[in-house]
């Protein structure tokens, strides 16, 4: 459960985001959408504890700025945008970094393999991380993040997944697979806050959408409340029509059309 | 980036044990056990080699028998082995372990396999401290040399190392956050400055001082005494122990600073401990033995090839291999030009540079870092 109020981040003299009040309830997938440079990742930085902020950002009622890194790490895990690794670790070694030493060996056993299975990377444990494609690396990182908050709820308190563009370099099959992982986590009582660029995936998976524009909150609500022609033009500067189908001879594919 | 054949070859090698795919901890433990045995063997080599014919076996045999065959020989052997070779072996182990572990820790901290303790200004600061005492020891710094005697040079080297690192840390830290990138760049500037000042002192030095400084720079374990060990041992020992605390944090840091914080690491504390441990242990090592190059880069590199980059194994393995290698290098330094001694820095550089090149060429095609 994540709640922010009057949240602002300034870097130097420049205000990046201001007065952001959003909510990401437990048991739901909450999406953040907005154009490039609208402050989505900065908002994530504040909520995840890596950027200093003004106002308030709370996870399970705890003010983020007052949590130690160790305390925060038990409540939420963060998937960054694709990243380089400094040394030749194997996939198993990277995923293992997500598991805390405090956990009993009995609880940890098999977790890496199960996490890799969930991101469709079974059999990749022995590969070098650097050998993998960008999309595969992104899924390895997701497996690591899942290992960190393995249970969606701990002691009655929800755990949170913060995902910064988790599907940005994935093919359509894996986009759907990863969003399913996020949805399962939410359905089991966890809290998912995810930055997305794909509005169709947002409409398909998000229970709640917050739209950022130029460092401000432009709209909040369910996908059908938020995704309107008026808002898309105002925020993205693009004259789009929601629900409009192209002429019959032009192919188009929506993720919603996938059959189980 | 990757050549297909290499990829297949490496994949096949790693996948020999399918139930632990990608888990190198078992191999790491085996390598560490082998390194312990290797270190003991290196110690024995160090004790038995040297310009004199003193024999460890004879010394032990004489100790057990009631009356040594030749009391004179026994006393001489005892002196050479217990008071000359043994301290030298132990100091070599301490210095080798300090340099290798400091290298591994710096590489983890800077997230770069080519990082070196010299990056935090230790070497240039220590060099400046040393040359100051050598050149000005009878002039401007006469009170210092009068006060500390033969300890003046190591003390000045240590102070120079620590002072440079501290200034560098202050420059790179703003609002409680240390930028390793700033530290790297500022380190270049500090080194240039320290080297210029060293150059100035060399310019006014006479021939004898010049020779002293050159030999100090090349490094030697010849001055090893039990007193030196009593000073260097605790400092290096504590620093090595401190790296045990930071091993997991350094692993997480490989993912980047933000990811390390997200995983629960106090990154600022991690940086402080690493920098303090590295500057104290390397400052001590350089003060005790002068400039000994390449150990800090070669040892962690070789070990990463063998057991992977997991610092929980890499740091202790580096300590063991660094200690063993330096003792063996010192045995060569003592015997190659018998009865004279080569500076050990020459031995480590001659052996180290080609190995380093070989590693680079071999690794280039696999993982381009």
C-alpha cells in the first residue's frame, strides 16, 4: 500500500515533480503513464527511497524517508529500467542477490529456479548475464525482484512491487507473461505500481491509472475514466481517438485479443 | 561483444553439473581450500630459500635432539630462520593479502575490473610522504627523523597515503553522498599534483637520496622485522576483517547504486568502510614495503576467472592468493641475483604484466567490460 501526498522532488534549483498525490492500494495493479520527461521515474525514485523529496510518501504507513534501506527492502522491491552489470555474474548469481541472508535456507531453496520459471527463463541459470539479450536481461532482473518480495503479503502487511517500464524491451508474448506475473502478485494481496508506455496494456491490466504530465498529476482513476480523447490530446499532445478501429484492410493487433 | 564459439564453450563448461546450474559456490570453496594449502607451501618455500644455506629441517632436528651437533650452526640457523626469514615471510603475506584484497574491494566499489588502490590516491600520497623524508630528512624534516628514527619513512608514507585519501573523499562527498566518479577523476588530479611535488623533491635531491627513493619505489621486504609486523599486522588484519562486512554489499553494488539501495544496502556506509579499509591497509603495506605493483589487479582477475565475481568468496580468496604470490615473488627476488637482492616490485611487474596482458586478450572476446 503506497500513498503519497503533496510529493515534490527538486534537483538543484529545478523542480522535477510537484504536489503529487497518488495511491496504489494493496490487491491492485496501479499504472503510472505519461509522456517522456513527465517525471514518472523521478516519482519512483522518491517512493523507492533513492531521491530526497518534500511532502509525504508512505509505504504501509511508514514514511519512506525515515526507513533504513534494510527496512524498506523487506516491504518493497524495485525493478529499474534495463541495466548493465559490472562483472560476469551468472543468471543464478544475479537472481540470488534478491534473496536476503536473513531468510532460512529451507525457505530459500528452489526459489531461484521457481522465479526463473515465472519469467519464462527456465534453463538460463547457468548462462552469463552479459550474454543475454536486453529483453532476457530485463526478465532476469524481474526474477531477482520477485525473489526479494517472494510473498505478496508478510505478517498481514502487503509487499509492494515497483516496476519501471517492465515490458519496454519485451516481445508481445513476454509482455503479456510479465503483466500476468504482476497481476497474480496483486491478486494474492500484494501492491503493484508500474510505469507503462503501452496504453493498451494499461487498459488491460491496470485497476487504477495515474497520469503524469510535466511533473504534475493530470488525472487519476480507472482506465475507462482516464483514457479519454480529451486527456490524450491534453497530455500527449496527440489527437487520438479511444476505441477507434482502423479501416478493414489495415491490420492491427491488440493484446486483449490473446487467447489463453 | 560475444563470439559464438566462445559462448558455446563457456556454456558447456558451466553446465557440467545441471542441478546447480550457474552456482559457483562449491567451486569457490574448493579453490579457497586449495589456496590455503598453497599458502602454506609458499610459506615453506619462503622459509627455505635465501642466500644462506640455513636449513629448516636441520633447525627442527636440532631443536628436538638434546644436544645439537654444532651449537654455532644451530644458533646461526635459528637467527636466520626465526629472525630474518620468518618475519619476512609473514610481512610478505600481510602485504600481499592487503594489496590483493584492496584491489578486489576497489574494483567492486568502482564497478570496474581495472580499478586499483592507487585510484584513491594511496600510492601517490605514500610516495610523496616517502620522498619528503628521504630528501628533507636532514633538512626541513630533521625533527621528525630525530623523533621517529628509522620509522620516519614508513610513518610519512602512511600519513601521505591517508591524507591524500581523506582529501579525495572530502572532495567527492557532497551532502553525505560520495560520488565514485568524482573520486576517480579527482584522484587523477591529486595524483598529478603529488607526482609533481615528488618530482620537485627529486629535482633537489642528491645522488644518494635519488638512489634511496628509487629503491623504495621498487619495493622490498628486506626490512621485515617483528616490530614492523606488530604494527602492520593489526591494521591489515582489521582491514581484512572489515571487508568481510562489505562483501554482500559489493555484490549488490554490481547492479548499480540505486539497485543496491533497493536491496537494502546502506551504500554510503559501504563506501566509507571500503575506502577506510583500503587506504589503511594499503597505506600500511606501502609504508612497510614500498611500491609493489600489479598484485591488486592480477590476483582478483585470476580469481574471477576461476570462481566468479561473488565477493563473499573473491575477497578471502584474494587475500590467500595475494599472500602466497608475494611470498613466492620474494623468494625469487632473494635468490635470482644471489647474493644480492632484486627489488620485489621488479619481480611482480615482470611476472605480472604479461599475465595481465594475457588475461585481457583472453577475456576481450567473451565479456566486453
